[in-house]
């Protein structure tokens, strides 16, 4: 069984994996694994750019997204006459001949990883470069092309052990499909701000900031840097928090009702002297 581990913290958005996929599959017929990928509109390895926060606190996360190679693939159930099948190594393949006209296979994928080839009248997707693996390659082209080591390909048992140790996650676990693509560092929510002096003309360093999860009361503490900035990362979405700001010589300041439906930048927060 094969699997991929994707470390978002190492991905710099170079798109090498996406380009390598195009290079391998556009204008190349790898039947019976897959027929040529169209030059436009298909991204069997898609690097999603996720913009976070708001000016002036903006971040971008890059999330490479191949076929999830589900243990219980809904695309296989949607196809008929064995149009979609799973190999012994767990790789899910859409048969380019048997799948002709079966557009419902595209709609069956909740991850949006299957594309419709209008010219060929077939559904298509990532194959983990099964044609190369069967020739003795150790990894798909996307993994080979990754210059930062963000992509790791291997046996499912090995990848799963690493994933467990590194507290990796899967995309949309609520689907219940047990995908064999794991992610380290999937972007969650952040709360950030900048602490300044009363006249807002000086950044305050080493200010103690305590974030409290409501209503459970779990606390996280940090300090501002020399620019007066602070940040709490990896927060759950849609939760409530309060913030306590403390520094010697200044009055404590509390901010309540912070919600993480989206990333939160609180802006410049002035402290009043005692």
C-alpha cells in the first residue's frame, strides 16, 4: 500500500510538483493507466494558495493536493463496469476506456480531485504515477520534483507511523474516506496584534499576552517581540477566546469575545500607564 506525507511547513509555493505532473502527463499517453492530461483546466497535482489574515497581517499557505487515494473511494462506487478500480498497492485508477461517458465519477469525489476531459469524454485524475512505479521508480514525479523535501512517498505503514509521530492530519476527516495522503502543518487560525505606547508612537516589547479559550479556560501565553507584535497560531476555527495584556508600569487590558471564524488581527493596541 502506498501513501504520501505532505509537510506544509516546508512548502514554499514553487509549484514544481504541479509542473512536474503536467510534464509527465500532458501529451503523453500512459494507457492503460491514463490517457493524456489536457494542457488547461486539469491539475492532477494542485497547489492551492490559501490567503490568511488581512492587511497588514497577511500570510499565504500552500497546500499541494493530489488524489487522496481513499481506502473507501466514492469514485469507485459511482463508476460501473469496473470503470474505477483499486490496485493491490492501494492506488485508485480510472480506466480510460471503461469510464467513457461516466461523468458522475467526477461528482462523486468530495475533494474535487477528479476532472472531466471533454475531448476524450472521460474522467481523469492523479494516478500516483503508477506507470512509473511499475517500471521500478521509487516515487511519483511530483515527489521527485519537490526541492524542499515537503513531499514524502512510501509504504502506507511507514507513512502512517511518521504521520502519527508528527501529529499529521488528513483533509476533511468528516468525509470518513480514510485517505492515504497525510498533512503536517495544515493552516488553522491565528490571533495576532501589536502592542504600542499610549501615543501609539512606540512599540512595546516583552509584553505578556495570555490567550484564554472560552468557556474551557485553557490558557496560552506569549510575549511581544521588539516590534510589539504577538501571535497565537494553530487555533481551532469557530471558537471563542479572550485576551489579557500585561506589562509592568501599565494597566492590564482585557479583550473578550474574539472569534476564530477567520484569522484575527487586532491591530495596534495602546496600553495606558498606571
